[in-house]
C-alpha cells in the first residue's frame, strides 16, 4: 500500500442506507473501502458489470443476508460511495435493474456536480 490515502466521500442517500446495515457488516465494508483509498481492491470488491472502468461493488454475505455497496474511484480525488443496499433477491447474484438505474443516475449527477 504505497499510494497516498484518498478520502471517502458519500452520496447522502447512500450513507443513510449504509447506516441501517448491521454494525459488523458496516465494519467489514468500511475495511474494503479503506483498502480502496490506498489504490487497492479488497477481496470482497469487484468491478461492477455494465459500468465503465472505475466503478466497484463490495458484496458481503452476512448472517444469511447480502449487503452491497457501490463506489467509484475515477470521478475526482475521492473514493465516492454511490449506493448501499441490502439485496433482496433470492435468485442469482445479479444486481436488480432498479439499483443499476439508481447507480447510473447518481453517477451522472455526481459527475455533473463535480465538473
């Protein structure tokens, strides 16, 4: 971890949703986000399918539930958390379309805001 640490910034709605996660799930996801601040990728993070380079999803299984947090690393100097949600679908690992649409919308608004 030789790179300088970056700041973690949050879309307000993502922070609010994240705060509802169980504390142990929050701790483990924060660890993954901290790894990202050093330019690395945690084991529980993966590139988000359907997005350009630089958008990652932290997928955590915790006590039979699935918690997801999506962040972007190439918007500005910060790591931006775009979305946090508990995955409800019991079939497959695919992220539901409404969540994908919300991530796209938040990413577009953030890019516009930071121009």
